[in-house]
C-alpha cells in the first residue's frame, strides 16, 4: 500500500515551492491523441477513482461509446495520496448501500481484471470513551441491524483482544465492523480502468476539457486540445477541478479543497511482532483514524475548525495550472493535539519515527456529502463531485449512477446526495463556514435532530424570521430558517441534543395541545412552490401524476412515480385557473422535483411554462378549532364549513392584503395555508396574531407538526414513501388512480406490482417506551429475527404513547400483531394498531354530521 506514492514522495518534497506545482515546460506540447470517434454516449470528465468507476460500470452494463477524459494522468488530484480507508459503516441509511457495494466490488476486482488492488480487510473498531459515545453506538446499531452490514457492539475486553496495542484506560466499548480495512487508491483506480477498457470504454489522457457547449437538441460539445466530442450526456467527476468545470456552463458548485494531513511512521517493533494485521482504529474523541502501514502505522487527524486549513484561494482564483500530483506543505504543529492523543491511546507511537507527513487536498461540500446525480436547470449534465471519502464511495457511486443513467431512475433513494439540494443561496462565505464546521466536527457525537449553526442564516429567511428568531429554536431546511419549537419563560432554551427526550419535549407537547384545543400559527415558507401553465399543462401533469388533476379552485395530494412504480415525489396540486396550476412540495425536494418535471416537459415536447416561485412567496399555516374564528375577523370572505370546504382554494383579502388561502393542514386539524407575497408576510402574521388573542393564539413549530401528523396517520415523503417504496405498500391507494385514462409514469409497473401481490406493508405501531422515542430507521424484531424497519416515529401527546410507522412482511402487518422495536440497545414491545389514533378534523366533522342526521 502506498508504495507508488512513497516512491515519488521524496522528489515532491524537495521542491522549494509549496503548494507544489509542476507546470509543463514552455517548450512542451500536448500529446497528440486520436479520438476514434467524435461522439460519446456518456462523457466523463475526471480520471480519479470515482470517474473511472463510473466508466467501468457503464461499460460493464453494456453502454457503448463511454469516454473518459483526464486532464493529466489517472489518480491525479485527491485519489493518489488518499489514505485508502474502506468501511461498511456510515451514520446515514442510504450511504450504507454505497459502502457495502464498494467493499464487495473491491473484494473481487483483482480476480476480474487481473490487476492487484492491495485490499486489506483487518476490520475496524470505533472507540467509545464517553457515555454519550456508547449511546451513539447503540443508536447506530439499531440503524444497522436491518441492513446487510456486519457490525457489533463489543466490550473493552473484546476491543483489547482485537487490538492489543491500545491503552484501555478510557475505553468503554467499541463498534466492530469486520471486513473494513484499506486499499491502495492507485491500484484500485488502475484496476477499474483496466476493467473499463476490457468492456469497451475509452480513456484518454492528457485530455483537458477546455469548454462545454450545449447543443439545441440537449447534447454537449466538449472541447479539448485534441478536438471536439459531441456527447449525449456529460458527467462532471473532476474532483477539486469540479467547480471550474461547472463554471464553464454558469454553475457554481459548492465544493472547496481542504488540507488533510496524515502521518506515516517507520517500522514499529511491536507492530512487526503482531501475528495478524491490526484493525483500523477510529478514536472518535481524539478525532483521528489509525491503521497499520506495512510494519509501521499511519494515522490521520481531523483538526478543530479554528486550526484546519481551507484552500479557499482555489475557489476565487482557480486551481494552479499543472497542479495534479502535488502536495501542500505539511504542518505538524497544527495536528500536535491529535498526535498527543494518539500517543496516549496507542503508546507505541511515542517512540515511533515519523518518515512522512502527507498534506493533500480533499474536496468538501458544505454538509460533507457528495453531489451525485443529474443537475436541475441544465439538460443532460450530471455530477459525481464533492467526495471527502472518495475511495469508499467510488465503487458504489459508479454503480448507482450507471443504473440511473441506463434505467432513467435512481436504483434507490439517495436524496441526501442530490446535487440539487444546493442553489443560489449557497454562497462562498456559507460554503467556507460550513466546510470548516463539517471538517472540525467530523468525529463529534451524531445526535438525532442535530443542528449545526455555522454560516447561518443564509439569504433564505421568511418574512417573519426577524420576528421569530429569538422566540424559538430554529432549524435549517434547504437554506431556510424554520422554527422547530418555541420558548416560554422558564424553559431551558439551550441547544441540548440527546438520544433521549430532552429540553424540547415539554414545549412541543404544549404546542400540540395549542393546536388541538385553540389555534396555532406556523411558518411554512420553506415549501417548494412552482407555477405550471400553458397549452399542454394539463397533459404534462396528467402524465406525471398518478392522481386525477383537481378542478379549478380545488387542491389534492398527488404523487409522481418512477418507471418502476416507486414514489419519486409527493406534492399538492391546486388548479388556480383553467390550465394554471400551483404545485407545492417539501423544502428538501424543491429542485429534486422541479428537475423531474422539467425533464418530462422536455422529453415529451410539452408547451408549458414552469416557474419556481419558492423564494418569493411566504406561507403561514393557521390550525386549530379556533382558526376559522380568527381568520373570519380579518376577511369578508365566508370562511364557514359550507362556504369554504376542505381542499378548496380561494383568492381572498386578509387584513386588506390579497393572498391565496387553501383549506388544508398537515396537522390534520381544522386549518388553512395562506400564500402571499413574501414582503407582505409580516403584516399578515401580525394581523392574525392580534386578531387571535381572545382565542389563545400562539406559535407552533415543525416538531409539533410532525407529532400531530403521525397521530393522524399521515405519511411523509422521504420516510414512508420514497424511491425504495411503491405507493400500494405505503397505503397510498386512495391517491393512485389506476383507472384514469392517462398513461402516467409508472402506471404499467404499478399494475404489474398489484397483480403479483405485495410482500410487505406499512404498519402503524404503538410502543411502550420510557424516555426514548422512535424517530425512524430503527430495526423491528419478531421472535428474535429482524423483520422490518421503522420509517418515522414520535411521541403522541394526545394519546400519551410512542408511535411509529414501519414496514413489515404482509403476514405480520395485521392489527394486533406484537413485535419489538429496538431503541438504544433495548427492544421495546410494539403493537400493530388501526390507524389513525386521532381522527382528522374533516373526518370528525363528517362523523358528527352523520350522527346528528341519524
């Protein structure tokens, strides 16, 4: 491992100029390359491990005319100097699949290609030396049991048996992942390249891309010094050059290089004497990783944000010409705190000789997750960029993107890596602040409902933000600030994350009671909002959505499906006027959904105008039994049940301000959503609050809304439904009109799913817990076996029970069935019950009317 790298390191370090740059001689000329074809089906820009993996997978899956262009040589950039760590572990859910696939691919790649990859799999141990860290490991265990990943929570004695060189004084537990390890990044990339060529892909270098130009038919002319290639699609996999590639077409990708250092020691006698290779150690409180490197050790720290270094000059001035297989000047002083902690945990380091300190650029995004998939607003332009952990992501991302490109839909949900989660609000100062925070917080305890505060607020604040910002706890949603819950005198207002019920628990209960008994107001401005109109608007939306379209003045809930019949998105649709529609989606799926709609418009040749009005429209939700009375004080419009019915929308004046009102509430209580120009929002809010004093009006936040929606049995997109689920197993039959004339996307697949029958169903669970509640993605057990997973959960303040949705095999998803849900290492009894526990306001009203009539 690292033999290639170490062999050339002395020449690199002898250069007097740092950061090192090896520009071409003035007398050098580009190598003359001959492109056998001037066209490509997919053209990949960048020859690091991610780009080469994509070329390998596309070619292996049968795509012809796959071309990869590398500006200098394969592995140049971040790949060649990477420490090469591989792990099944990821704190998220979806990326576990990426890691799992990568490791399984790397295990057999040498046999397939004949190229050695230097893959070592001694396992890994994440060290817990605090009580909170032990809780985190228990939390992660329940999120792993329903996956294929092997992972075990082990005792200090077991930790010492696996790694005898550790000082055990502070070790409380370990998270052991067999099969983890490290791989030689250079050899891995070369094996993938060999496989790509073996299956017919073309790899060219040096072949820098000098220009990207879209053609009228949605293709790309890719300019290089050797000629132009016309590509049906382009994938930007250019590593820390990705930002410059994006700028060629007017995009500012939020990626920034970070200086990451690791230390390599000479032979350590105690290491050499070991009979088997040490597992990779991650000392989370020390914020470093450590592994065996031949008969020595390699360890890499993540400095705190005040000490870490960003290469921000590359953001403003570009990457220096010729930089590729160069390094930054090392700075041992910057990481000495971590070196000392490593010496305390692994005492043999105290007398180990350091032979190399490697300091190279790795790429960060604001949230440390890569940007993977097609980009909104630019036809046939894809990204595979922003990889802080490119080695472990390369295999899985290459397969994920290949499947998506070839099938037209993502093979599974990976929305956390959607490049469209960022937009114009992602400025350079924000990006730098978040990259510092993400790097410095790399190994902090990862709590549920976690908030990170650097770079906030962005430009995305609603018209009532200034009024509310000091009154409650704000959450960050797609650049927006949105209240999670509100404070009252005597409340603990500190940010106190926990794996158990914490200081938000009481205030959220208070807000649920407010909405159930009086009237509450919530800021819903982060909703994504689109206007769709034009000659073919009805045809386009009828093709996209599985529900029938609402009539003028009405609203309904509709779903966009994938060709496989899975749920791509959930939106509410209102027909404002003939052929003019307003579409509302969640904040986290704004551009994700818009891209899907725009693509269908283009592919189908529909004459439709689509505009994103998200930032210009403020939204207030007013909910509770007294909501009608409050609003009636401010408008001449008849707000009575007979005049303003459920799921109806009207243009009204409220306090003399024109707006649109829709009778709908995600709390399930009597309520309205009010849509207005953002500058008018503060005035509308203040008028409502003043009018509602007698009715006991107050604010409520998203935590209360989440609890109330779960009581009512409302499904949530991204939880109960996503690209991994079909609407029938999710219990969305009411919204799916298989008999409507339009051949909506996914209809044929859904008919086939229905004919074959379901193997699992979404179940509604009540649980007996103590001071911990489900939140989703926990393991469900039955008779000692894993049988499913929760999708979301919360405490119901109305029924005083913990609730969860979860997927179970069909034979277990029956009323009265007893199962267990694992929370923090303990299995709690749970029962499948009839949903909902609390009837929605429209249902209660209808039942009361029937009772009176009877």
